[in-house]
């Protein structure tokens, strides 16, 4: 069974890894969009200018329908970087609604805006999974987000966090694993998480496979 990498910016293909490459939508990516390998595509809050939003909306509506687009995003909210938060919320609202209409999960970036993210989810009440990528905050916030119906995806940094790793050690619900920028391989992240849970890597593969099935990412 393959290692499953939910969110990565690595483009390389490996037979032993099924990875979903995250792409930020721009005119260049629209014109050279991969048609085969699994990707997520969205409007990242760091890089999207609101002046370009009307055009990018049209692009995203077209691309999102491709079969290899497995998730919408990464999209989200960031109080430290990007457009005014009110504009980020408008762009995020569109992407969540688009994913919901296509029955494709949303992969989320969130920095210091979790209250606003929760409020948006409660307002829209999407049926598709909303997955927060690169989560490395504390157990209290993890509990709050999971209680609100979000899913969490973690990488090496999250697994090294004492508060979060202590929570994950006891948590029995679905969690996803990712490499993001790829500083640590997905194989090593699996080893780290398996060691935390005191199970074998092969057993963990079965669990992560079932988690992907639960949110509609498998079979692919």
C-alpha cells in the first residue's frame, strides 16, 4: 500500500507515494494545468489580489471540474499576510461553495483567523470536508476545531509539538499526514506518527487509507 501525502508542493512522482500536489491558481497554471496526477487548486490568500478575483473565479470554475482535481485549495485566511481579511473572506466563501457544489473537499490555510473560519463554516454549512493543513497549534484549539467538524492534517512540525503530539497520541478520529514544502519525507512522517501511536507503519497505512476513503479521496 502506498504512502498517502495529503498536501505537498512537491511535483516529483514516486511509485510508492500518492501525493496531492497543491497549486496556486494563476493565469500561468490555468494555461499549463496537469491533467493526470492528483492536485488541489485554489486561490491562496498570500498570492491572490482581489483585483484579479473576477477572472480567477472563472478560471477556477473550469479547472475545478477536472477529475484529477481532488480538492479545492489551498485557500483560507491569514491575518499576517495578503489582502484585507474581509476580502479574503469573500474569496474563501466562493471556494468553499464551489467545492461544495462539486463534492470536493477544501484544503485550508489559516493563520490567526480560526474564529472567523469557524464562523464562515457555520454560516455556509458545507457538506464537504474542510481540512486544515499544516496544523501545529495546541490541543485546546485542535479539540475546538474537531468539535466544529473540521479535519486536521499534520506534518513533521505538528508531530514535534509537545501539546499537539500529546493530544494526537490519544485521539482516535481521522487525521491526515502531509509534507507541505517537503523538508521531511512522507515516509519519515509516517514513522514519526506510527511511533507516537505505538503501531506499525503498515498498520498506519491502513488507517490513513481509511481516512482518505472517509473524505472521498479514494479510490483515485
